[in-house]
């Protein structure tokens, strides 16, 4: 029987990790559908940003309640899952609390006590998160883009995490009573021990079933959680790390001008300008991009696609977006969610056909409307607010660039201004030569 347990556990590990790495491969392939972008500069700064923002959760505490609760869940979850090391060894080799022998009983008591305290804090934080979402109805967590799957996804994760913590306490409580009866207690369990009176009423067989059941529930739950990430916004617990590393380190507000356009403008402003000066030495001065801007995920760069997978759907961006606050249709969170939805659809298309087969859809219009895109003031507030350094504005900007440069379909007011710039090198409707006419007025 013991060997059957060990073999089942081994199968669980192989299947759990196998599926997880398959999903990871698919996600990487999807991100690589984007265009190349060079973010290999300032490596030291990038490591520091990742350490501060992803590992240290530096931006989370700007909203202290949610931030502190999130840090507790994050830290607690990591610490409680240190227990996994012990579960793996016990599961594979049939040992019982093998770390007690490695650490010595004194250290092991401290270790198990810390795990229990952290598990308790995680459970309380999760309960508060659930209440904020479903009872207090915090506005940014109950907006219309979250209806349906996103809301269920968030709640499911809370339920899974809470259940894992309960299984942990159940395992410790029943095991503690069994160890006490055998006179061989390993570990100190401040919360589980307090339930001694309840569990001591059960017979040995029931306790063994409870302990083993909770043990299996915990480990199966962890593998389930790991594989569920692929479908969930909780993918950010992995992707936040590369996402912050590859973040845009330039000052906000600095846009990526196109060399070909810059050259044209320079020539327009100064007919004597050298047409080769604006381009890099080895570049073809007349080269133009295949397409200006983006109307589908293939036109976005890899970091923008990584952004889409890293979005936590927290809504901090939307909560500070002036367009959204003033009742416009735009929500930067929805921009990221729609980009991910489209990317996932493209990924499924590739899975099915071996390569992407045109499905007649595009990110622009089918997922993100023009009304949303033109509502943006390009203020960067969403970028500033994002706790994992996502840049929704860069996607909005590329899609607007497509509409303007490929389709000439900007709103009337903008078209007029751009025509004036093109003809008069100024946004007004009169010739440059007439600029100083106002000075002639009496
Ligand atoms: S940049 Fe655009 S999307 Fe972002 S907060 Fe400002 S208006 Fe909203
Ligand atoms: S883009 Fe950033 S701030 Fe906005 S919902 Fe996603 S993670 Fe939150």
C-alpha cells in the first residue's frame, strides 16, 4: 500500500509538471508572435527594478490595505509552500515529517509554528479579499469588464487558496493527535493544537484518513493551482518577474518615434536638411515599416504581449484613468484583457491548424473599439499606477498610429490639425508666412 502511494505521488509530480511546462511553452510561443524589441540595456537597473517591484511588491503599498494584504498572501503562500519540500520527500520515500530529522526538533518546532502563523494570516487575508470583492463591492473590482469569467476566476482562486490553508490545518490537527497518542510529537502547531479537544474525539483510523486525505488534497491542490494559472489572471505570480525586468525604463511620455516619419518631418521643416542624416549609418534611408502601428496582436511587440499575460486585473489603472472617471468608454484594464483574449484566440488557432489561419478578426474593432482608443488623453496615469509596470498606453498609441497612418481615420478635429501641420507646418489653418500678421493690426 505504501508503494502504491509513492507511485501515485510520482505520477502526480510527472503529470503536474508535464502539463505545466507544456502550458509555459505555449505561452512563450504566443509572446514570441510579437515583434522584437530590444530591452537588453541597463541590466543592473532592470534587476533592481524587478527586485523592488515584483519581488519586493514595492508599488503595491500605494494602496495600503490591498497592498499589505497582498504581501501577506504572497509571503505566506511562499513560506507555507516551503512545506512542499517536506511533502515531496515524505510522498516519494514514505517518510514522516522528514525535516524534523534534518533541522533537529527545536528548529523544526519553530519552522512549523511559523508555517502555521503564516497560513493563518494568509487565510484571514483571503477572507478579507473575498469580502471586499463580493460584499463591500469595491468599485474597481466590480466593473463591467470583470463580469463573467474574470470575476469567477478571481473568486475561484480565493476559494482554492483558502481551501489549501484549511487542508494544511486539518492535516496538522489530525497528525498532532496521532503523534501525541504515539508519544512522538514532531513540530509545534499553535492553531492546529488548539483543536486537540475536537480531534481527540476521533479514532486512529478516522484520524489517519483525515491526515492522509488533507495531505493529498493539499498537494493535488497545489498542482491544480499551478496548472490553472495558464487560464487565469494569476499568471502574474510568474510573469510579473520577466514583465518588470523588461519594463520600459525611459521617462514616461517619451514616445517611440518612427525614423522614417522623423526624417520626413525634418525634410519638411528644413528643405536643406540632409535626407540621410536622420537614419542610422547602416539603414536604408527610404525604408518604411511594413505597416504603421498595430491593428492586431502580431503588430505589437513581445513586451506588450507579455504585459497582456501579466495583467493582474486589479483595476488600479482604470481607477486613475481620467477618461474612465469622466464616464468615457475607455478602461486601460480592458485594453490589456482584450489583448490577452485576442492573443489566446490566436494561440488556439495555431494549436488547431499548426499555424495561424486568418479568422477574419482583428484586435482593432473586434476586441477594442475606436471609441475607447480615441478617449485616451495619453496622460500616462495608468502606467504610473500599475503595480507590475504594464504599459496600456503603448498599445493604445500603436493602435491609434495604425488608424491615423494606415487608414487616415482619425476624428475630424485631429485630421484637420494634421492636415494643417502637413501643409503649413503648424496646427493652424493659415500659411507660415502669415504668422506675424497679428503684429500688423492697429
Ligand atoms: S494614458 Fe489613456 S488609458 Fe492611461 S490613464 Fe491616461 S487616459 Fe487613461
Ligand atoms: S494594467 Fe496593471 S494596473 Fe491595470 S489592471 Fe492590469 S495589472 Fe492592474
